[in-house]
């Protein structure tokens, strides 16, 4: 999970929202829901990608 968090953080800093969304859809919903940081990055990535 640390690697996923690090990847999400790096993608977020690079404004690579598509990567966050793609990876989040490949991991279990349960894991995503139980990790507040992953969930926050995913939710924000979805929101920002819709704005662009």
C-alpha cells in the first residue's frame, strides 16, 4: 500500500489524474475505502479530470 500511496502522491503532484483513476479502479474498493489518503486523491482526481 505504501507504493500505491507514493504513486498516487507523485501522480497528483504531476497532475496525472488519469493514472490515479486507472490504478484506483484496479484495486479493491474495500482497500480504497479504508485508506483516507488514497480515497481523497482518487475523489479529487475524478473531480479535476471532469473539470478539464
